[in-house]
C-alpha cells in the first residue's frame, strides 16, 4: 500500500513538473514573440532616423557643390579641386546611405520572419494576412502595393550614381587643366585614393559579422569587490 502511494505521488509529481515545464516554454515563446515585435518596431524607427541623418549631410553636400561650381569670384582659386572633394564626400555618404538601407531591411526582415514563426500560437496569422490589391500601377489616384523600403533603396542608389557622375565630371575638369606638378592639384590624387579606399572598406568590411576582437568577460568575486 505504501509503495502504491509513493508510485502515485511520483506520477503526479512528474505530471506537475511536465505541465510547469510546458508553461515555462510557452512563457518564453510569448516573451520572444513580444520582444520580436518591439525590436521590429525599433528597427523601423531607426530606419527613418538614419534616413533623416543621411539626407541632412547629402543635402548639405549638394548645396556646397552648387555654391562652389556657380561661384564667379575671381579670388576663389582651385574651384575644381574643392568641387571634387565635395563630390567625394557626397559619394561616400550616399553609398553609406544605400548600404545602411539594405542592412536595415535585412534586420527588419529577420524579425518579421521570427514573428511569422511564432504568431500562429498567440495571435493567429495576423501578419500573414493582407488585402489583395487589384489596382493598376498607372491608376495614379488609387492605392498600389509599392515597397516603401525598396523605393528608398532605389532613391539612395540613384543619388549615389549622381555623385559618381559629378565626381567623374569634376575629375575630368581637373585633368584637363592639370600640369601634373607637385605644387599643383595635389588634392585630386589624395582624395581619389582615399575615396576608393573607403569604398572598398564599406563594401567589403561593412558586413555584419561576429567580432573577432579578443575580449572576454571577467566576473569579480564578492571578496574582490569589497
């Protein structure tokens, strides 16, 4: 009789432990679902903040370039050199904006995939539902399913190409009047090399990877803290 009681007690205890373990797993999944929503929202907010940041620098660069090119002051020498420097700066900022847009879209998609994987258990297929829009793209007063982030990427790529064209134009102007002396247009080769170097750095080493820094976390004991 005693052995039977112990056996029943063990069975109930194992059952309670299994139920509690399932509850813990469910709470973890729910917390992960809520955190994924929060981080996705945070990524979208950062996306537009970054866009505003880059637009400010790019607009300033365009203004500076136009001011230099349109200047008629005779005291303003080496106008072509300064215009080329501005185009290099504008190109790097525009390229950075384009790459940041692609990176932001990657992380936004990352959290959307996680939400899609977890949402059926808690909210159903809410994120998977969307209206079927039969409007045509040429119906200008009606809604259409364009991608906001994709359009932003295309615009940033267009601005980058514009800066490349302006940079080539400014470089051609410098070469057409250059005497290739050390005391002449020294800014052109220096900024050209620096721009190419940063282009390679951004494209090749700007990827998101696990850091290879030799950094470890050392925990102090209570005796060391006192």
